[in-house]
């Protein structure tokens, strides 16, 4: 179980990450789109909690179901049938779909198993695939986060934001 003190600390950290991300996007004249499954819009919510986010946050897609991934982001049904929703290919398709269906130049996508059920030996609870797109680069990565559902989702949000900041800080 996530403790209240840990939540407060992580909320402040998340707010700080959002502020840093906002500054980087504004400095570069870029906009952000999110495509979220296991977080159910928490990344978008964290971003839009920041006053003035309309200057850099373009839109968020909450694509919790496979149908939503197909309809809103253009994920191929064949990919979902073959590999399941929690895989590198789906994260990559989601981030490409977010870019293609928005006016953003930067995007993040997440698909994972937040728990407490739904895990398997190949994809245990806490497994999350990320897709990141910044100008000139698209990449994916898999992470595993420990803890209950709230902890996995909070860690996913923090990782998504911190990785975007890291990627935007890299020289082009």
C-alpha cells in the first residue's frame, strides 16, 4: 500500500517534472500529446494541473480498451491479437498514432499491467511499455514497477514525464 507521505512526495515530484517539461516545450515551441492505457489519463491530468498548460499540452488520448487503441490511434487489430496490448509494438503504434492524430510534435504512450490482476509470467503486474516521440527520434522501452495499482500508475506517470524531460534536454 502506498503511504500518504510517499504520495505527497511523489505528487510534488510530479508537479516539478511537469513544470520542467512545460518550460522545455515552451522554449522549443513544441506541443505534447499523450496516449494512455494503464494510466487512464493520469499523465494528461498531471500536465493539465499546471496553470497555462494549454500553451504546450495539445491533447490526450485515453485508450484503455483495445477498440479505443484501434479507433483513436490506428493500432492494427492484428498486432493486438498477436502480441496483446502490453508490448513494444503497441507502445510504438500508440505513440505514432498520437502524433498522427494531433498537432503535437512530442508524444508519450503507455500500455501496461497496473494490477492487481491481469499479469502473467511473461507480463507480470507492474510491466509497462512506453513509447516516446521527440523531434527526430521515436523510441520504446519497458519498465517494471513494484507496488500496488496506485504505485504502479504513479511510477508510470513519473517515468513518462522524466524521460520526456531527459529526451528534450539531449542535444539534437
